[in-house]
């Protein structure tokens, strides 16, 4: 294996603190993966699924207190509190050193330290970046192998350079009282202890690719976003790409893998990424995006052949299932995946039947699957150039207020729409579910610096090019008076994508409202759908009373940024209120 002196000396330093029995340098090979799986089957970390029907698939049950991201235990450790901003938890580097660092002392005694060099992004892309994660969890290693490009490819990308994201992780005692996820933007470092769960422990994902990378993007004029990337190919064979930011568990994976309905003959959607996008302008003035990840860490519940057949095809082999249920014949199962089995073992290991009060799978149960196994995987996924983005789409889970789709008037208004985003909370993070909270750009838990400055960065990125993407907002989750979703969603979202792409070409009929351009009656095709014109009207309605309330919520949210709120954002809010009056 290629060696890198900076990595070696850092590993030595960390080993002196954590005192592992052994150090294993991961090469990312199949043989290494297989050996780790054997080890985890033996100690019960993994449970074997039916290998005939589910080749190379395993179940992992996490600790029942360790099933989601812990936003209240996630910290930005910038020198000043102001640089973390009002929406992040802040811990001073000195406090982190005093409070969190001692937890690592001797934490790997009796354990193996795994050193994972990994590359975020395609090999040889100027957008790709190297990270190294040190961990004592073989489950983390196995997941990182699927989610990143692991081993020599990363070391070769780094060469003799010294700049890589340092991530130290230990499951520690899996004790919520001793659980911390700390980010050091200046030194590009992460310390994570006490959790083995996805976003807390797979440090390449939210910790590096969003919290640390958003800092790098601000400094180096690029963007790190919580966005899916997809391509829409027309029957004429032309493919246009869009990137969409929805909060956790609000439909990115599903939209990224959309299967167009039968009415869309000859149309095809290609998946480039389902969770994270890194974007940078090319010399042509277009914004190009890569997916830094190599796998999907997707929400299992609600994922079925009827809603997302591409995800189901992707996860049928070489996948790890976390906190799903398992049937007596060792098939994985979760709510939404076909018929409930007569009998199963739930995610906690308890007997379960369809009459049980508890859910079989945890609402945030996840699958880890290689991206290239997805039937809709874009051939451009490995392109070091990335793909050019025509439109940004923001969205959230909103029972009221937000129409099915609208277009922002211009870039700055689009930034305001992103900054004012709200969504009902989900099981992806611990805490109450179903409460509307502001989640600007779907980045509330992931922006690694002051969110006011982040809005400023977005404004600046738009001003850089006349070819900046057009901006839209969607809502698949609007409900009728009886609490039923008004829109069928999933594959039918293709109808909305089509209008968005038409608008990007200066076509697509629209009505101008105080909040933006909304599709004109009939501009979104409902052919083949069981939706009345009245229902469409409800879906597209802009209610001034609801919006006055929305504007109030945004104003309140903006208020906490004080001087750090760019004046253009205040101006956009004033203009919205004027248009609503
Ligand atoms: P993270 O991986 O947490 O970032 O989430 P994500 O944004 O990728 O969410 P995902 O696509 O996994 O969707 C989460 C939940 O939303 C699932 O239970 C889906 O079934 C549901 N969902 C996704 N798209 C739609 C839609 O168009 N309509 C409705 N009603 N539900 C949807
Ligand atoms: C999310 O919560 O937005 C996820 C899952 O994509 S995690 O990796 O845990 O962040
Ligand atoms: Mn996510």
C-alpha cells in the first residue's frame, strides 16, 4: 500500500492516546470485508440473512439508544461562538480538549484500531477530497467501504500531501452521557465518541462531506450541500441535471431513483447521488456537481417495489441492514416492504406479529448499499468532471402552506426561499417527530459555520455566473382536510420535474403569485392520474393568511442572526411582506 508520512504520524499519535491492542490499516479489498463480516457474525454484531435470496446481506441491531443522529450532542468547535452561529451547538476548542478528549484516553484497550483512508468523490476529480477515519468499530469499517472509495485510491489521490480530514471515532461505552460529535473547522478535524450510528460514526458522510466541507467550500468558492443529484433524459436523448435539498427523511433517495410513470414514454431518470452534492463552477460558467459518496445509506421504512423499485434492486445483495426486522426464514422486512410476515423478530430482537403495537423496524432503520448496484445509476457517477446543474430544488414536509411547486423570481429570491425553508421533523434525528422547524437548505444540522455567513456564501455563488441554476421549491406532502396526502408522489413527481425543466428552457406556463411563479392551470399534466382539477387547485394554492404566518416564522428565525444576516435576506423578506399585503 502507498504510504503517507502525515497519516502515519497522526495514527501513531492517536494510538498512543487510545491504546488499541492492534492496528489494522484498511485496504478496502473484498477479502478484508469478508474477514470483517466473519468476525462480526461471530461476535453477534451482524446476523446472517438468507444468503440464497440475499447474497452477502446482513442485519445489524444497534443499541436501542443509538438509532439516529444526535443533534444536541453535535458540536462545532470554532474559536469563537459567533463563527458556529446561533443554529449550531458550540464548544470551545479548550472545553473540547478538557471535556471530550479525555474520553479517548485508553478507549481502544482490548480492541483493534482500524485506519480507514477514504476518498470522497470519483478518482482523479479536482472536486474529490481525502479523509482518514480511525475507528474501533468493524461495523463502521464495513459501512465506510460501501459509502466511500476506500484504500489505495485515497492514498494515491493524496500522494505526499498533508491535507486530509482527520476523523477519530470510538464507540466508547455507547453511553449517551459520554457521547459527543465534535468538529474543528480550522484544523479540519472530527472527534466522535459514544455512538456507532450512521451520521454520528461514518465520518465521511455528514461530519466531513457537509460540516467540514461546508467550511472548505466557503474558503475556496465551492459548495457542499445536503442534496441529491439526478439526470432527466428526454425521449430525444438529451439529459438535464438537477440537485435537490430536502431535509433528512423527506424524499431525496426516492426522487433520485424516480421511475417515470407509463405516460412518460421514452423518459428516463438517472441517479447521480441521493444525499450529498459538492459543486463548483467550471470554466464554462456552469455549476458542476459530483456525488462524494459511493453508496446509499437509505431510509428502509416506506421503501418498497411500489414506491422505489430502484432502491429495492440496489439493496438485494452486498447490503447491510440496520434496525430492520427479520422473518423466521431470515428475510429482512420493514414497514412498506411488501406484505407483513405472519411472524418476525423486530429491530430490538423481540417477537413481532402484525398485531403488535410496536413497529417491526425502527422508523429510522437504514440500508447500506453500493450505488453502482442501482439500476438507475448514472454512467456519469464516476465522471471526474461531475454533471452540470440546470436547477436547484428545495423542499420539505409541509401539510399546509407550501404549494406542490413554485419557481423563485431570481437567484437572490431563490436563496431567500432556501433560507426560509421549513419542514416537519422526522425520525432521522432523535427528538420529537412532526413539528415544523426552520431547516434552511436542509442544512440546519449540517452547516459547519454561522448560517448567516452561509446565506452570504450562497448569494456570492449566484453572483459569480449568469448561468447559475434556476431555483424551485416543491412539497410532496401537502394534506387535505382529512389529513390525506393530496399528491400521489414518488414516480408521479416526474410531472413536477418536467415543469421545472420546461421553466429552465423558458417554457412551461406559470401564474405569478406573491411567493413566486406557480404552474398555470393545466401546466402540470394530470393525464392518467386520479386527481380532479379542484384537487390540483388545492395543491397549487397560495393562501395569503398562511403565508403571512410563514413570513412571521421566517422573520423570527432570521432575527437570531443579527448582524450576520446578509441585508439581501432582510430585503427579500420585506419584499415578500409587501407582495403579500
Ligand atoms: P436522508 O437519507 O435521511 O437524508 O433522507 P431522504 O431525503 O433521502 O429521504 P427518503 O427518500 O429516504 O424518504 C424518506 C421517507 O419519505 C420514506 O418513508 C418515503 O417513503 C417518504 N417519501 C419519499 N418520497 C415521497 C413522496 O413523494 N410522497 C410521499 N408521500 N412520501 C414520500
Ligand atoms: C440524514 O439523517 O440526513 C441521513 C442519515 O442521511 S445520516 O447518515 O445518519 O446522517
Ligand atoms: Mn441525509
